[in-house]
């Protein structure tokens, strides 16, 4: 690989690189010429950044979609190739070096096969030291850009690293030559491909050497295929546009855009004082050929029948096809000129409920500059007063098929309304793009219905087991459909339904109504707040001398409370005073009941059991017998109900910790890891905080394990 970078102005050698480097390089050089000699080992992606800063790219012809049309009778001269690239190319048979192939400094050529056979062509560099590569694609029924992604479109090609003449000829290589070292002198010619009748082809010529190349010529010959269109050019038709001064001449085949005389002198008309003032190929932007010419006249033609005739223009030719054949002088086509039809005010987009805008629709485009922005070209009359505050158009090329009339306020009263066209504040009416005025006084009507309301009333019938919601709606303004939804569940389509609810609490009632044109939805929260619930908080266990405080947590609109403490005592207070159970010789369990009632007479009850302990004195037994007889089988702190931060530990006579717990109800069974411990004396320690007083205690003692 040899790389040289020179200054464009001085020619001074700035950088030189010679290596078979297999990685990637990025080159950023301003005002430069880059000289590259291609090898099969070098990936040249760096060319893009270097070239892109030197000249503009791409120009017409450097993309598949803007390819030059060529034919077999021509020798095409290309004297300048703007540098650049757009895609990496996948070359059949060269997959191991895909990155070495690109549409580098390209030009694309397109042609059609008019007689099947072999294709021969020659690319002759003006400087035989230049290296040109090429690839031929069959794009029949395909998009031109598919050449970059569809490998099956490739017909043949040659990517040899050798410089000089290249192309397709008899005796050329039967396979595509891949990138190579110039010193290997790999053939630059491939064998002639066979073209198919009616197929369309793209030829890519890629200039690899540098951006200071001398150009080349492309000629066809040596093959049996015919790529020259021998169809004689004729004027197929002529049509006058509605403005009566724009004439479109249609040809039977594509002709070169550059052959159209800008002054329109390639044609004449028998229009008397009206003459052709300019000519322009239609759809010539980004293209080389076209099949239609737009002729602009000096003034509108009066209605009548006319003839357009081809002739030699001021550019010394008529129109020329892609092969250089001219449209014969004297070709004619007749056309009629009529007054453009008036665009009627006859359509509008059906309005919706309470419209704030009316959209008028026209079959032919209306000139946007003839529509008064303040909407004064129109009035709306009908069942209620309607004001128009503005008019807006959706302009495309100066014309619009819709006019939106924005109203001062929405139309909420149902009835029949009429839109009338009049002369606006701009002093005229509306005209279509052909200059025909829609007559003032033209009208179009529309109907709307009244707006509706879904507002409703309700009554509640509350009970102990279920409530009934009586929903009431008075339909108006033609309402004929309604639906009731309670908590997102469709409940009824009746006018005034009764809804029974067994679950009390807030309910979302949604009401939807419609008159077939307008609709409305109203949601309202209905609170069924007559539910009651009896509940209270009480301790599970108490010491013998403790008074019990009960916390009433009952819910509802309650009017009475009835307490029963289970010891024969009762209270009707909402929150009774602390209750002291009677003294007993042992522990006892009491059941406390609460019955609550509301103003409807509904009742609910709840209960809780409270255990009065025999003793709350915390102690540790001085002996235990873990023999499984259910008596004194465990060692643990007794009566630790009201303690916190408890820690109980047991040690054997060697000081070994044999049991530990922070839960007073967890008991030592006289084993370690399931192994029974021997009879003897064991030391214990007990630390805890007394719940009622908050006093901290630390105790120590011994217990005897008896087997």
C-alpha cells in the first residue's frame, strides 16, 4: 500500500506511507489530493474522511438513483469525477476482503437491452496510470438502491488493482477479479456478459486512484446485444392546464433534459398574439432525461382548438433522446382550451357535537391568497347566532382543498344551519387555482343536534344488610341512550334503575347518555356510610391486681354501646373506665363482649378473651426432672409475660453455656444438641426489664437437674 498526501496548491509532499497494514486509518486533511494504490490487503475506509473535505459529493450521476442513461452508439466522456463514496460493496467471490470494495469516486450508468446478446465495452482512462473498477447489475423490476444489499443483482465486474484500460471483451476473465497488488498485473478485463431482452442494467465505474484523475471515456462495442433504443421520437399529446397559459407536451420516449431550450423555442403554437415564453423539462431535478415538457405562454389563450408544433430551437436542435437522436421538426399535437369550471361550494366535513370549527371541502384547489384570513368570505345562519372569527387553509403549492372556519363559540343549539359565500374584506370572493370564481351567494347546509347533559339525582334507602340507590334521570334534548356504571361495572341501561348494594362504603356512579349525535358522561360519588362494625382492643393477659383498659375502635354512626365483662359486670359507656376483675385463688379467663347499634337499629358485636394470670412474680425453679412425664420437665423463667429485653442463660459446673434464650417461653429440656446432660447442679443467669415499671433486673441462681 502506498499513500501520498500532497498540498493542493504547492504540490508539496506532506505525508508518505508504504506498508501492507491490515487495520484501519482515519485521514483528515484539508485542501488535499490523496493518492491511493490499492492492494488486496488494505482496508481503505480512511478515504472517506480525506476525500469528503476536498470536493462536493455527490453530483447527479454519482448515485444509482440518478444514473446517466447511455446507449450503444455513444462514447461517453467523463472529464471530472468528484471524490467520495456512500457504501461498501459486496463482491461475489471476494467475500474474504469485503471492506476493500466501495463505490469510490463513482459514476453510475443505466441502459436497457433491446436485443439479447453479449455486451462489450471499454473504459479508457485519459491517464493510463489511473485505476478504474466496475460492476454490472441487473436491476429489472428492482429499486436502483438495492444494488448495495442484494447480491443476486450482480452480473459481473472487475476490481483488479492494475491500472489502464478495463472493461468486458472476448477472452476476458470468466470470474470477477478481486482487489490485487498492482505489481501482480492481474487482468483488468472480464468476459462479455449476456444481456436479456427487456432487462434494465446499472453499470458502476469506480475510480480508485485519487481525486486528481484525468477522467475517462466509456464506449460500447464488440458484443451482439443492442442497448440502443431505435424508437423514433414523437409528440404523443398536449394538454392545456386550467390556467390557459401552461401547456404540457408529452413525448413517446425519454429525451435529454439539457436539450430543452429554456425559452421554449423548441415548439410553437398557432395562438396569434399569444406565444411561448419559456420551456422546462418536467421532473428533471436530479435526473438526466424526461418525457414531458412544460411550455409557459405569454398570456392565457382564449377558448378554442390549437396545435403545438416541434421545431428547431434557438439552441440549434429540437429535443434529443439519450442516444442523440432528435425529435423531428414538424411533429404536432392538438389541444383544446376551455374556460376553467367553477369550483362549487358543495361539500363539508360532517360536524361533530358542539362544533367550534366547520371544514369546507372543495373538489378543486382554491387559491389560498383569495381566502380572507378573518373569515369574512362566509356567513353562517341558522337556529342560533353563529359568529366566524377566522378562516385557515392547508396550502400546497398555493392551493387548498379545505377551508376551516373557526367559530366565535361552539354551536350548542340543535337545528339547521347554512354557510353562505360572500365578498370578504379583501374585496373579492374565492377563486380556484385556475382563476375561476365560486359565485357569491353559494350555500351549503349542515345539521347539528342539541348538546346533552348526563346530570342525575339519586335517593338512598339504607338498611342493615343492604342499601338501595334510587337513580333518577330526566332525559332532554333528544337523549335516547343511557347507561349506568357503578364502580367500573356496567349495572343498568334502564332510565331510572334501583341499584342494590350489599357492600357499604363510597360508590362511584357514572352516567353516560347520547342522542345519537352528542354525548355526555357524569360521575358522582355516592357514600353508603351506614355500615357499622364493633371492635375493641384489649390485652391478652393481665396480672391478678391489674385493671383492664379497653380501647373502643368501633365504626359507624353509632348511638349505643353495651359492654359485658364476663364477670357479671357491664357498662353502656362508649369508652368504659378501667375494669378490675374479682380476686380468685388461681388464674381465670374472662370473655368481654361489645354490642353496638346505630340510629337505624342495626347492630354488630365483637368479643375478646382476657386471661387473668395466677401470678406475675418472675422466678426460676430450683429443680426440674426432664423425664417426659409432663411435670417439671423444663427449666425456664416462670411468669415472664410482662417482661422485655429478657436474657436467660444456663451453665454446667464446668462453666460451659448449655442453653440460652431471649424468649421467656423457650425452655431448656436438659440436653445439648439432643444429648441428655447428667444429673447435677446448673447455674443460671436472668436479665430482664419489667414491663409495667420499666425497672431492669439481673438475677443469678442454681437449679438441680434430676434424672
